[in-house]
């Protein structure tokens, strides 16, 4: 395998000292995930990555980026490993000839990124962020991993606080940016939807000259976003159901297993089909189609490629659960949860053919003082789409207490306490939606259900 980074390139990119000529074929920050030939970057978070350098070498690391001496193998010594990773990411971006898209938004970032990666892969080597690597270490890590031969790069940019998106956008320097939606995610930190919209618009600060901004035409904030885009020298593609949208959803047929839509993109009529249910996923696909076209992909061929798209684990994956006497179906939405996404997932649950539709809902985090009202505000969506409801966490307690008695399954403070209650309640013929913010650890419920026996 040709090297991702030679020793000389590692020194030049980071300004670090590296003895020997160790070349690396990958970059990792988790010693458990190290593959032979990787550069292990010893970051500091809850634990100090330097403590795991020996384990990384045991797993086959070719070198380790460190800022203090550690025994075990070739060391790339830098002043600070986080800054060193950022420098390596910047060098990865600078040397790449790939066409780059960067995606942000309150919900739908990762799914839209995955759809864009899926569609672009039909046209050339496409590199994209894994999972939700969208922060101050995730974005530079993704850029540092960019293959030399990549024709396209698909990046994700997230935030928790004001001022976080702009520096990441300047590092990414995308040719196309996508803002999926403006919603209440992280409103507890930013204080208002207006501030959230302004922060999301900061992705435009990194846009390459002559770039394209793909923006939510149905949003109340579209005029502001479009003005910011044009001020940055970008052309604007609005997507959504608005009559003036450049990428317009004309109609959608969202069944229990898949979705088909008729769309108009810059005057061209196209049919979109994806192997997943939900109008919100159709809108994500429309944004991906608009972005892929802006990167130079043929729209009809891109749309055809999306026909084989399937959501990943934690983001709507459908898992059959083998139970005594038959099967149940799990809708795994356990990775994250914010109000718009929660409503969309409940609507999908409501389309499913089932003996019972069971919703297992965890707290939506980072909503601040808005949290209690936003949780209780889910009542109509829950009551209209679920036959039985389990809730996890203190905020979901408010929703649970407002539910009609017939809908109440159980409430527990933690997912670990709730998991066995859900597992005991599920019967053949049920469809079970599991959704909540990552910090609520709803994956514990998914794990408990899968322990019965599961297959995709």
C-alpha cells in the first residue's frame, strides 16, 4: 500500500521531529482502532492518549504523534498533539485536488453527508468523515486521512457554542456548503434560533471563491442565509418545497420501507428513490442531490445512485429482532435526538405496519431553559404515532407524566435501567423506535434488544 504520509511530509506538515523514515498508511486517535501502518495521535481528552501509545504500537502503529517522550516505537514529536493534528489536516487539504463539500445544520448533517458520499462514489474516489467527526479534532482528522487520489471529499461541521464553525470552515475550504436545517439543537448554549442561524451561516466564511451554498429554502432564515452567501461571493441553491426553490420537492410517497419523490432541480425533472422511509430523509436526499450536482456530478446518475442508500446504525437502521414465537422490528435512531428529528422519527414510526408501535425516547440534551417545554411539546407527535411509550431521563419525565395512561410503558432515570423493561415488553409483531441524544446512551436499549438475536 502506498503511504498516506511519508516521513518527510509528516515533518513538513507538523514542524515536528521524527527519527527514521517511517511512512504511514492511516491516522488514528484510538489505540483500539489502530491498523498496521497507522500514525497514532496521542490526544488529551477525558484520558491522556500518551498512556495508550504502547498499545498503539502493539496493534501495529508505524509511528505516534506525541508531545512528551513515550517508549514503544518511532515518535513524531510536536509541541502540542491537537495543534499537530490540525496542521496535518491543513496539509491534507492543501495537497488535495478533490472537490470538497462541507455540511452543517441543526439536524440531518450526518445522513446528508452519508447520502452525498454514497451518490458521489458513483463518479470517483470519495472520502468522507466517519460517524460524526465534525468538531475541532474530527474535521482535521478527516482531512489528515484524505487519500491522495480522492476526487471528492465530504466533510461535516458541527458546533455546541458560538464561534466554533468559522475556524473549521476556513480549515475545510469547501467548494460547496450545505446547511440542512435551522432548529433548536444547542439552543441552551446559544440562546435563540437567530443565534443558531448566525452560527450555521459562519460555514460560508470558509467557502472557496466561486463556491455554491445549498440552503434550506423553506426556513424563515433563508433570506439571511442567502444574503450571507452572496456577500461571500457564492451562488445560492435553495432546496425544499417552496415554489421558488431551485431544488424543489414536488411530491413524496413515503411508505414503511422506502421513499420515492418527484423533484425539480434547476428545471430538470427527476425521480428520487431511497431505501428508507421518511419525508425528512427525502429532503436530506434533495439537499445531497443539489450539492452533488454543484460539485459536477450528473444529476440523473446521482439520483439513480441513491436508490441503494440505506441509513446506518443509530440513524434509522432497520434491524429484525428474533424473539420466541416470531420477529419484532427495531428502528435504531439511538445516535442523536433533537426536536425536529424526534418528530420526524415518530412520523416514520407511525407509517409502520405493526401489532404495536413502541416509542422508546431519551432526553434531548443542550436545550437549556427551553428543555421542559420542548419535551412536553412532543405529546401530539407521540400520541399520534405510538401505542406504547417508554421514556428515559429527567426531561422525558415531563412528557411521560402527560401521556394518557394507556400509552405509558415505563420511565427510568437512565437507559441502563430502562433497557430491561423495554426488552421484557417487546413482543413479536412490534415495531420499536429507539431515539434520544447521544448523552442519554440510548444505545444501551438497542444493545439489550439485539441481545435477543438480531439481523439486518
